[in-house]
C-alpha cells in the first residue's frame, strides 16, 4: 500500500517534509516510526524518529452522484493515505534529528520522546 508519511512538529502543524513508502499496513496513532537513510554518510549513526498522530485519507470518486446503486456500480478509489507523524526523540536518533527536536522544543512546540520500554 502506498503511504505518504507527513512529518509535523509536536502537537501538529505545517508539514516539514514528506516521504512515500510502500507499506504492508497502515501505521496507527501512537505507533513509533524510525527512518534510516541509506544514502547517509554513516547510516548506522542514527535515525529520524516520529510518533504517528493521525491518518488523512485521499479519496477520488468518479462522478457527482449522491450514492451508488446496484445498476450503477461506481466504486471510488484511494489516491493516497497520508499519515501525520510528529517529530520525536528516540534512543537512536541522529544528531541532526535531535537538533530538529530541540529547535521545536525551543519554539514552544513541546517535545515527544519514545518510551524506552523496548530498549
């Protein structure tokens, strides 16, 4: 499933950037997401970490009819599922990602952190 992850400040707001992924399922609110950039100089040195906030569904319907009927089966389609993700600091966050989290905190946006229970 094509999923667009949209990365926003803690508490929501304007999208900082987006990445598209092919995922087997839709991330759910509260899920933790860690992105490792393969083209980074040292990809093992850290991740970009986020907590899922909500999902936005982009749908298209083929006509302006108020409803479908058995004699006019006109299903709509999914354009994209947009998953809004808040910046968060995880135990393996890269230095650049930690700086972005600190910048949001300094601007009064708060700070989100991964619960260290799994680490």
